[in-house]
C-alpha cells in the first residue's frame, strides 16, 4: 500500500513538473496545439515561460576576454535609439551580402571567385560576428535586454551558417562533389546538436577550453582574407603526397596521399565536428535531468530527422549533385535552420519537440522522387528537377519567415516591446 502511494506521489510530481517543463514529455509527431486552429508558433504557456527566461552566459575564452573591451568600445559608438535586434540584423546583413556576391560569381561553387569577393566575404564574416558580440551590450546599455534578443541572435546564427559554407566552398571550389554536402551537413548537424544539448541541459556549449565560437568565426574570416591573396586553385588542388615529406609519406596509406589538400581539410573538419557531436551526445545522455526521467531514447530520437536531412543529398544521382549544388544547399540550409530555430524557441519555452518533424517530408519526397525517377523511368529531365528543388527553396524560405514572424509577434506582444525599435515608455504625469 505504501509503495502504491509512493508511486502515486512520484507520478503526481512528474505531472506537476511536466506542466512547467514539457521537454520531459516525449512526442513522436504531434506537438501540443498552439491555438484552436494551431495558427501560432508557440503555446501561451510557452510564451509565458520565455518571458520569464533568464539568459545564462557560456564559458569565456582567452580571446573573448581579450576582445571584450574592443566590443564594448564599439558599442559605445552606437546611437542610443538603435534597438539591439537591429544590431543583430545589421550583422546578419553582412552575411547576406557575402552570400549574394558569392552566388552571383560562382552559382554552383565550382568556378573560381574573384579575389575581391573572397576578401569581402572574409570582412563580412568578421563584421557579422563583431555585431553579434555587440547586440547584447547594446541591450544592456539601452535597458532593452529581453529573451527575444537571445532568440533573435541564435536564430540568425543558424541562417548565417549558409554564408560561412558559401565562402569556404567558394574558394575551395567544392561545388558538384559530395565533399560539399559532407561539409555543410556536418556543420548544420553540429549546430543543431548544440541547441539540442541546451534543450535538455539548459546550457549552450560555446567553447572547449580556450577554443570556441569567437575563435572559429574570426578564424574563418581571417582565413578567407588570407585566401584572397594567394593562388587558391594551385594550393588547394595539390595532392597530399606532394606536400608531405617522403620520410613521413612512406608510412601513410595511399588514400591520404592521393587526396587533394582541400579534401584533406574537409576531412579534418569532419573529424572536428564528430568530436563536437560526440561531446554533446555524451553530456546529454548523462545529464541528471535526462537520466532522472529516463529520457535517453526520447533525446536520441530527436536527432534522427536532422541526420536524415543532412545525408539525403548523397542519395541523389551524381549529375544532380554536380548541377544542383546551390539549390540543394539552400534547401538543406533553410530546412535545418527552421528546425534549429524551432528547437531554440522550444528550449526556452519548455515545449515538447517532436522526434519526427513533418516539415522534412517535402524535402525527402522530392529527393526520393528524383532518385527513383532517374533510377527507373527517367520521366523527369534536369529542368524539372531544378524546378522542384527551386520550389522547395521558396517553400522553406516562406515557412522559416512565417514561423519566425509569428513567434516574434507573440513574444513582442507578451513583453510589450517592439522587435526593431525601442518602444517609448509612457511619460509619468
């Protein structure tokens, strides 16, 4: 009898906790309805939880502490009427500029980019991250700190990954090869897993020791600038066997010696991202909140959808990969950005995130349709495949903007703030 009462007490405790934190509730497909017609992005309870959310800063690296006075001084130059989210937006527009210019000059990432384009892209990467480090300071300076700022900041971080991929793939000329999708897929998947870790642990990993996002972003920018001054095609297409001294190369497998330097570099990134993924996986599965609620299987199941999105391009015929690298990149990037943004919001709102995300089904359907058609009947030609992928890009751009706009409006209404301007407080009589 006492055992039954204890179990009833445990169940009641779990149910009470779930009312506050729905991340412990597993759902396969259908997430809690946000309204009668499910027209909102967040539930009312989720918006209330976001309104009471307190930001927890991550670990600061040596470079963070070194550059912090510079970021503070730059923030002091901003006008007091400039909203913090507008600072974030200005940074993101640098990424949009870099992406647009690289797209114009190398639509499929397989033609050499002008030196000035790579120089511009490197500058834009540095400017983007500098603004990213200034928005929070501007929020505190103007008394406008809010949970919306964190959502806005991290949401743009995800989308801006497309620009980072475009810059690196542009000067490496990775377009038309599986190496491109290995690089992009691993980057977006690792980024998703960082948000997935925060969803379960409440902590967003920013760094490992003295190496973190600051070092990565500024490193990418400086490396792009460096590449604008060298003979990139000659360097990056050099075989590893021609670079490694004979005394060392004699002990290495031919698979490595026969790799081009650019492919070896991508392999290094894949190893790095694998370490990041394994680290997140380990920390989540051993976190007290996950083990206490026996949520390990639920947590792992949420990784299936983004993983299948990342590997889906490898199912396509070679000539589709070669000719439609850009469209596939945009499709994957926007879809992964949408799901990651949703994970960020649900993490702060303490809402239950479904393991199987229905948003991915149109993406998978188009890829499977193209794959099976070219394998069997070949009713499609390359133009129809391009139209299907282009339409998919437009659809996911619409879904991302529409969902984000609804979420922003819900949060702004609850907090009584504007997104891009500082709302004047009523004057006391």
